[in-house]
C-alpha cells in the first residue's frame, strides 16, 4: 500500500495535496485532494457524499490542524452533528473550540420572490466570514446544487457559481463540493464544468440484493492517480477505501519456512513446512478434513507466538472451536491469549467487495502473520468467476505484500477433476495440498498429496491421513498390485507383512542352525578320519622301525661272523655299515 | 439572534395569499456595499413603500460588508435581499426590486397570480 503512495508521490512533487486522513483514499489519490483547489464529489443519493466530505473536514481539523467550514445546504447543523456522532466525532466540540464552522444555508422557495438583478454576494460574504472566523483551510459545500431548487434565475446562478469556485481558488482553500448525480451527467447542474481539477464519483450498486459502495477518481488534473473503481466501506470508524486492485508482483520474499503444524506434512514439504508469506490452498471434497488441516496451521502459528486471523465462512466461532477440540486443537486457548481472532460470517451477508474491504481492514488492524480463509469457494455465490478471482488476487497480493502467510481452503465438488480448483486460483497458489477420498474395501479414507509446492523439494507420495484426538497424522499408504491400500485394508496389510517378516526371521534362523549342524558333522568326520589315519601311521612307523632293527641285527651278526672268521673285509666293513645305516632309502 | 428563531418554514406554511393592512411594517434591506444594484433597490423600495405603506414602515439597511455576521441570521444568500420581518410570516424578495408588481406580490401586498 505504501508502495503505491511512493509511486504516486515520487512522480510529482509539484502539486501540493491536502491529505484526507480517510483510510485508502490518500493512497489512490497519491496523497490527498489538490490543495487550494476545489474537488467535486458526486454520486446518487445515499452513496456517502456528505459523510466523505465531513470526514475530510473533521480529520483535517483533528489530524492535520486545518480548520474547516461546512456549508450545508441540505441538512441542519444539528442533523449533521447527529450523523457523525455515530462515527465517534464530536462536531459541537470542534465548533466550540473555534476549529470548525457549520453553517446551514437554507433557501426556501416559498418565501422568496425574485425581481430584477441580483447576485450571490450574500453567500460569498457568509462563507468568507466563516472562513475568516476560524482561519479555515478546508471548505465543504454540501450540496450547492440545492440553490437551483431555491432560486429560479439559472443564468445568474451559473455565472455566480463559476465566480464562487474561482473565488475559492483565490482564497486558497481546499474545497470539496458535493453534487447529486444527474441523468447522463455526473451532476444535475453540470458542476463538473466548473470544478475541473479533481472529480470523484461515488457509487452504490446493488446486485443480488447485496450492496457495494464504490469510489472512482474520474479526473485529477496534474497528478497520477488510481483509475479503477475502488470499493469502500462505511462503518463505525468512518469511510475506508480499499486501495488495492493489484499491488503487483514486487513483494519481498522470505526464505523462512513455517511449520504446517503437522509433522508428517512438514516432512513431505522438504522437511520444514511452507515458505513464510506464501499462499497455501487446501482443496478437497466435503469431509476430507480441510478445516481440521487449516486449524492445524493456525494452531502452529499461535504456538510460535505469531498472530493468526481466521475467517470462517461456514462455521460459527464457537462451533469451530468445539469441533477443532475433537481433533486435539485447542483454539479457545489462543483466542484468550489474543493470538487468534476468528471472524465468522456468512459470505452472503455482504458483497464480495465489502468482504474484501472488511478483511483488509481486519488484517491491517490485527497485523497477523497467518490468515486463514475457510473456505474461499463460498465467495463464488456472490459474484462471477472473474469477480471472485479478482477479489482473491487482490487479497493474495495484499497479504503477500505484508509477508503474511495465507491458507485457503476450497471445496471441490464430486464429479469434477480433482485438480480443478473451483475458483480457478491455481496459478496464484504456491503450495497446493489436495485431500481426497479413497474408497476401498467398503471404507472411505482420507488421502493427501502435495499437488504442487513452489520452490521446494516435496514428496510425490499419496499419504493416508487420519484424524484422531491427537490431531492429524500422516501414514504411509500401501501401493500393491491391488492399488492403494488404506484404512483396515492397510492395517490388514500391515499385519500380513508383520507375519511375513516373522516367518522370514524364523526361516533364516532355521537355516543357520542347519548349516551349523552340517559344519559340526563334517568336523566330526574329519576328526574321525584323522584319528584313523594317525592310528595307521603309528602302526606303520612301528613296523618300519622293527624292520630297520631287524636289518641292523642281521648286519651286526654278519659283521660278528666275519670278524670271527677273520676275513679280509675287516678293514672297511664298519665304514660301510656306518654309511649304509644313515640314508633311510637304504632300506627300500 | 439564533438560527432557530429565524427559521421560517412554520410561518410560510400557514401564510395566506396576502396580508391586508397591518399597522407595523418592519423591512430590512441587505446590501453589500454601495453597488448600483443596491442603490437601485433602495430607491425602488422607498418609492414603493411611500406609495403603498405611507407612515407604516421602517427600512433598515444592513451592509454585509461591514456586518458579515448578520448574513447568517436571516439566511441571506443573494444580494440585494429585502426581508419583511413584520408582519409575520417572514418574506423575502431578492433582486433590485425593479419589477414593482412582483415586489408587491413578494411582500404580500398583492395576491400572487395563479
């Protein structure tokens, strides 16, 4: 909003402006009405001309220290004082403080006869005197065209009015002139001809029995201004104009992530939830838990100590709090701590634009970090697709501007494609969560998946999500040859898997035991064979040594015999004997 | 002089077509400086009163340039304005009073043509 002001005021510093102090109006006029020049405010009866003019004057006195004069041609000073008292302004007090003059100019045709030449010098003198008395900087003429009803000489009136506006300019007062809308022209008497610096048209339209007030700047010489029709609201604090049609796409973005309040969902969104200041859409058919999910967002926000504004268009405040308690979300607690405001309203109670102005105003007042609109679909009943989209764009832009995270729920009707959001807002949505029914095995269960989530890695899985007293829980779903398994089927599948797992474990154990047994058997066989071999070996070795012993004895005997015979081999035989006994091969 | 005391609708509604011969005529002529229109109006008024209300009238000329605060009291918008303060109800004739017939109607010395 402030960016608009900057944009407008940056362009021209030349044209001085008188701020109106009316919420929103200064934004679209780029700072206020042209200072020292007359401004025409016209519109049909009952569209708020007098109130706008009066607020301009009173706020001028209170907020900008500029005294004012209200020249009333239609209402008496008492009536006017009464009218603005409901807005919290004490007119009489300002009059007593010499800050304001309210002069009721009454021209009664019945008591006046016209003859010959005259002029409106009397009016000039009255106005001049009033201006001088309080040193007025602002003047309101409401509604000067009444003079045409009191006086018959139109020629004189016209030239005198022309003179009056010139005179006002010379006086240097910022004037507001109101005029009733005429057929095919802005005002009945063509005042726009004389007041050519700034013309603002107010409109009060009723469509489908819902009324919407709108304001448009038809012209504003020498300055840049918003050219659209802006809805405005009259409530206990006066007039609020909604300055945004589209703020544009210049908003700052945040890399900060905020939790959705559901652990499993945070995990699906890259483990850390959604970006702050983005727009989340939760869409789904009836009874899929959209509100519960939105309440979790709100709960998480309040838990972080951040304010949340919850617009409930289907359930009353108390009903919402009661129902959410059943899924473990205590909203009342946060309401009491002033962290949460719930505004429950029937969408049909007022027009689309007025809803927007109201929301805008509440957001500006409460300064929440999270705004929940539950659901946005109901607005479709109030206007066409284009109008609703337009409204949502403005709402989203406004929230993005202030870095407020928005959560919208949207009801999709059965039979439509799930990806088709009723309000056609998909392109505006940063994170889109889709809730759907999964009917399987005679049960209806809830499934959730992330249809899109800009700027983050997110899960592509469908999760089953359950609501219990402990809140929302996301469960893995089973994808098998039969499709997605949910609810009891999922539980059955889980049991089957558990059984299968147990069986597998036992099987492994059994095989391990078998292996062990085999190994032991083998080892036993090896040991037996080895024992057999050892026994055989021992026996063989024994045989060998016996054989060797016998041979030695034979040799010795032979040697002994030879010695006894005194044979000639005596010299070398012992040597032979020694040599022959050493190599083992000698025996074989 | 308060706003209420001079609000004249209540009288206007009950007014008859014209007044026949009351004794006191209190007239006030509002002007803004010595303009031609003002002077003509005053002369016209004087002549008319001498002719139709001899000895029964008083004329007070109020110059709003010197007494601007008085304009509010009698709801003066046009200049010159002749106000018949007495007899009741209050009547006003605006303009330079050059049309004698209309002035007489305005002061209710003649019935208005239907």
